[in-house]
C-alpha cells in the first residue's frame, strides 16, 4: 500500500520538509518567531543556518526521488536516518523550552519515519 504511493509520499514530505529552509535564509526570524528561541551569537546563527541548508538538501533529494524510482529506497533510508533521531531527541527533551516548539516537527518526522520504514520493508 505504501509502495504504491511512495512517489506522492516522497513529494509531499519533501515539500513540507523544505519549509525548514527558512532557517538558512532567515535564521533569526525563524528562531525567534517559529521556535521561540534566541540565537545568542554568530556561532549559533552559523550552525542554525547551516542546518537549514542541510534540510534543503534532504528536501531536494525527497522531491527528486519522487520522480526517479531508482532513488526512492536510498533517499528514504537516508532521510529516515535524519528524521527518526531528530524526533527522538525532541521527544526526549520535550520538557525543555527549546524542544517544545519543535514538537510539531517531531510528530511530522515520526510519521515520515514510519512511512519510510514501511516502504523499505515492502508494504
């Protein structure tokens, strides 16, 4: 069932994931308005922006894989390696202020992870 629709799943999850790219272009605005955190120095701003660029790369791979069947399993696996641990870290730290605002992303990443695992297992 998942395998039949993996192209659409990869396309939609890739497009939604790409929202985090705003971190690269507008790190302070994204941190302050979306996550309710403050980037206190240039180092934190640098790494925060860099993470937005990494997520953009993942988004591009997801969207590309939706059109190229040979890419689908490797990209689903690579994305699973990023999304599942991030969700775990957010849930593990959910009581901390910086993690509370990331709960929606963690829930989305959990759903993505489940879908990708089911796809990789052949469902």
